[in-house]
């Protein structure tokens, strides 16, 4: 017993035991080589005896000798725990990949290589990250669009701020907002310049704007040309109508030679004048009474004049026919008298 007690004291090391009669080896004891891990002392519940260096001492049935047996190792993680750890790792990896893909605007599905638990966790994490990445992208795009729109309205340059430059989609949203604002301003300005050009065109004056966008100049010219075309139509119509009331062209008293030219073009373009003249003349030369067709109500001067020309010709024709008829009767009578004279002469002789 003395020997056993003495031997035990030589191998002793510091540290209290737990309820099972064992404890973990301290760092100092590991350095001294007294133990390496968890072990039992004084008949712990696992071995029933003292233990050093990862072994336990158990008394023999004879009561005198002892037998050393290996100490029991702590149990490792179960399969369920391993699967859960794999799933958690998969969810983390999938979430990171999904967030990146969603923020880039990707619509592609992802796949994972690994255990069934890892793959399951990865796909769940990927879908969650993908949705959150998309939401983040849309939020930043809306903010970028609004910022670009405001910058465009305020006349700022088109340069995209650094905060919106990292993601091409966010950058594009800023540019869309900027361009929308600029387009709205351009449309407003185009209407303004069109109106200016139109008003000046009506007055037949032109002041093409300078140092402005080409599209503003184009709008001004469109307005100017529109009113000039309307002016041309107005003076051409006057000339056209005058052709129905004039027997011969007479130049109008206008202050602008361009207006006079348009008036003359309209006068010459009235091809209906010839038809009116022919119908009026035919009515007159037929000897019928004068009447003005309703469709020529605005051309009475022209129609009446050519009717009179026709009526005059009718009178002349009638006179000529009468003369011819009288001449024919005289010839017949003279022939008859000559014959009677010849017969009488012959009878006397």
C-alpha cells in the first residue's frame, strides 16, 4: 500500500476531477508529459481506477496487482450533425453567390457540387440571395434614375457620378434618367422655336437662331416653312379665284413680289376657266336664252362674257343664212324669167 501510494504521488499532476472522476489535461501537464487529454483518476466512472497519460488503472480480482487499460475517447459528431454543418455551409456559400448574381441582374439558375446536404443548403441560400440582390439592384437603379433625371433638368453634364458607376445596370439607369430629362427639355424648346419660326414666317421675316442645338434650328425652320406654305396657298387661292372673274390677267397691288408670283401661279393654275368659256360660248351660239349654271356662280363675269360672244356669233350666222337663202331665191326667179323670155322670143319668130 505504501509503495502504491508513493508511486501514485510521483505521477500526480494538478487539476480537479469532474463528477465522473476525470478531467482534461492542462497545458502545463502536457508539457511535462504527465497526460495528453481527458482522463480519469481515483476510480472514475469510465475506468474505475486512476489514470495518467491517457490510461486508467484498475485493481485485479486478487486485490494486489493492477491492470492498465486505454482511457475512453469522447464521442465524435453524429451523421446528423455533419449533415447540418454541411447544409449551413452550403446556405452561406449559396447566399453569397445568389446575392452577387442578383445584383448583376442575372436570371440564370445556379448549381452546386457537394453532398446532398450541402447542395440543398446551397440552392436555398442562392435563391434567397438572388432575390435580395435583385431588390438591392432595383433600389439603386431607381435612385440612380432619379438622380440622373434631376441632373438633366438642372442642365448638368452627362458624366455619371462614381457612386453609380460600379454596376453597369445602375450606371445605365442614371443615364436613362438624365436622357429622359434632356429629351423633355428638348421637346419643350423645339415647340418654342417652332412657334417663333411660324410667327416670323407669317410676317415674312426670318431670323434663324444661332448658338443653339441643331434640332432647335430645325424646329424654327419647320415653323417658318409651315407659315410660308400657308401664305403661298392664300395668295395662290386669290389668283385662282381671280381667274374666274377676270377676262384678262391683271397684276395685283401687293407689297411683296413673292406674293405677286404666288398670285400669278394660282391664276395660271385654274384650268377650269377654259371649260367655263367653252360652255358659255356654246350656250350663246346655240341661240338659247342666257342662264348661269349654279356651279359657275362665282364665275358669272367670265360666263356672261363668253355667252355674249357666242350669242353674237349666233346672230351673225343667222344673218348669213338669210342672205344665202335670199340669193338662192333670186337666182331661181331670174332663171325662170330668162326661160320665159326665150320661149316668148321663139314663138314670135
